[in-house]
C-alpha cells in the first residue's frame, strides 16, 4: 500500500512556525486568552453543521466545532487531522484510515470509526448535496476496529481523499443522530463536535458564541478563549465594525467590494486573497428547465448572449471578478478547458434566438415576463440581478426582481421549485466531481437539499458522461471525461457561469496565526491568537 503520514518532527516544527506567522506576520510567541469577534458572513446560518448544509456561513462557523479526517495545506497537500495516516492499496480500490486515538466529542463520548461510518452511510451518501457524486465509487465503509476505517471502492477514485476535510465532509456523532431525522435533529443548532471550540450559545439575529475546548486533542490549542460571531446584515456597518476594532475577522468577502480599497489602505487591517483555492467561488444563473420559457434551450442561450460579462464584472465587482467561461473554473487546472460552446455578448444573436423560439416582440416591445430570485448573500447579488434585468430588457424580456430571506429562497428553489431563474453562488470544491456534478447529474435532483440540482436538469447523455467519469480507470480518463461534461453543460446551459470570484478575508493586524492553506478560508482557528 501507498502510505501517507506526517514527514517527521522537523516538518511538524516548520509547519507550526509557518502557521504561527499567518498572513505574512512575523513569528512571535502566541498569547493565550481573549475573545475574537468575527462577522458571520454571508448572514446568519440556518444550522451549525455543514455535514448536510453547505451554506457558506454554516461552513465558516462549523469548521471550528468539527474536525475533518484530513485538511489541506498549501497547494492542496493533504495533511492529517482526525486521521493520522491513510494507506491506498496498489490497485487503488482500498483506502485504510488510521484514526487519532483519545479524541472525544465535546460531550465526553469517544470518537470512533463508528461515527465515520454512520456519517458516510446516513449523511454524506444520502443528504449531502454533493455526496452521491463524490463518493460514487465507494461500495462500502468498514470498521474493523474503533480506530480503523476502510473505504472499499469499485474503481480507483481521484476525488475521495479530496472531500474529507471538515468543510466538505463533517463527521457527526452517531450517538446523537442515530435513529433521528438528521435534517431536523435539534443538535444541528447546538452541535457537539471534536474541534477546538465548543458551542456555547446562539442568540438569534445577534450572535453565536463558541468557547475553547479544554480537552482538545491537539494539546495546548486553541489559544483563544472565545469566538463570538456577530450578525451584521449591513455591509457599511460591517466595514465600520472592522475599522473601529469591534470586529477582528471575517471570511467570504465580509465587506462590500466598494469598501475593499479602503480596507487595503487601512493601517489597522489586512486583506488576504489566499485560502480560497479549494472553495473556488463563482456566480451563476440557474434556469428552471421544468417549465416555460426556460425549458427551451434557445431561450437560455439568448439570455447568455444578452449579458455582457465584462461589463458585469466592472460594474458589480470593480473588475475583481473574472468573466465566467465554464462550470469548471479556470483555477481547477487540469480539468478546465476553454474549448467549449461560448456565448459572446451579442444582442442581435439573442434577438434571433428568441424569435426562433416563437417569442416575438409584442406591440409594447416586450416578449415575455419572468421573475429573477437573487440569493440573499448580501447586496452584491441584488446588484447582479439588477444588471441582468437591464440587460434582458434590451431584448424584450421583462424581469421582476424578487427578494426574500435565505430560508425562503432555499425552500422556493430546492423544495417547491417555484421560480423562473435565479442568480446564485457556486463553489468548485477543488474537483468537478464535487463541485460540478451536483448541478448537472439527474441523480442530484434532491428535494429539500440546498445546492443540489435545483434546475431539474436531466439529460441521459450528461448522466452517461458523469457516471463514466465516476468509474474511470485512470485519472487521465477522468480528466478527459470532465472536459466532455463541460461541453455538454455549455451546450444545454441549465446553468450559466457569470463570474469567477476572487474572494477575500479581512483581519485585524492584531490577529496572528491564521493558516494560508488551500482551504484556509474555513480554518479551524486553533492556531489563531490576538496580539496585545
């Protein structure tokens, strides 16, 4: 078997030194104690476990409460967390994890392989928005002893290990969830994890408080006594809170793009663009292909031609974001291809397609009216919606913009399918099998599961490509198939990528010890500390 484990004491010392410096600061001795105030972004979470709910605010908080089996260092390097090592058989069909001994849940119960198997069988495979695609090659999970987990695969899979960090595949405690409705379980709002911080209280609409876990397996960590997540809906107020020192940390673009330049010049603040490689953020339009007018691909293509993506980037992000070209982002390296059907800004072509679809202009110049629902992740999504509205008006499509709170948005799209089209957020998660399949595979049309195939798109040709990629004998073949997936997606266009985001973190210069690995936007903060 190929073994993966820490390279030794020297490497551990170097890693600790690197982490302690965080965001380019000078190495110093960490100061114990204190409360770090964090802005909850985007908005207030629905629950506090990302095991099945992948809302950004959920992941940003729950990764402090729950550890993953592994975590990512620089350049997607896999490093130990709850698993101290993993061994892959020569044929790639068996992955054996050795779990960390003497780890306890926050309620004192021991963490064992049974928790991992339960999470896989009942959560990741069944109700996680991406789990069916991510773990498609896994036939079973075995637990020969309390500290060993064995994944049995029907074919080698390049994606399984990349999905086992705490942001993507959280392990939840079997003893609190077994035999319950997992989505409705009350422990989702008062979670019990294995991570460096324990849940203390949640005052709805105001704050979520986590406290130091004194029994954390990584001795001496965390340094901070408390994390207080503040709910501050207004972007202007969020920047003011950073400026005054009332808030010291925020991820996932916690301030308006209009305040970004001010933050970069503020001597009390740091702006960090690292830590988002694994997340791979983008903005997309999803069409409800179950009903007119967007059940006609010509109408979807017309909408794509009617939107000037360069202008969209300039107007809404001041040019920080890049125009989208594919559902697989350009940052995903070997998987990405630009050899795809493209939709250049072309109003005349949009008009022709709408005419061909039997939707001519009426006497008042309009063709039809639709409603656009925007994801309530801050005012930026409203701005995207307003830009789209103005763009489509030029080709005779009247758009009504509808706003609502996040739970209502999620119900409308993923439970009731009561929408025409939406402007939403998409994450790539380091691999198209994790981030792309869920949008285009018919088996991910999952009622009540946010970030699944909300469009209702189903095409046997696409299903065949995706399922062949899941069973590919080599990584080279998997890459080739995902390039075909992109071509099919761009031809059918149930979802249209508008922008590739360049996300950022804002931190007080007092805050030290932040990680900068590929998924460090979801850093556990166990190494973080506040300088006097």
